C-alpha cells in the first residue's frame, strides 16, 4: 500500500481574448495602482464630519 500520495494542484487556463482593445483594458486594469492617502489639513474636516454624523444618529 502506498502511503506517499502526491496530488497535483489545479491548472488554471485563461480563455483567449479576441478583441485587442479588451485585452489592453484587462492588462491596464491588472496593473498596480498607487493608493492615495490624504492627511493633514483636509483629514480633520473629514473626521469632524464623521463625528457629527455619528452624534446625529445617536440623538
């Protein structure tokens, strides 16, 4: 009896894209995009608006 069984992982096949414009869009959307995080003078305004909305809901 064999106790050392090896299983292959699944193989993922990508369907061909026939539309070149769609292929370009898919490649562009897969590109890494930077995350923009704003801090400083604008952040206090946002935090204050959230706090006011929370207080309004509690009342």
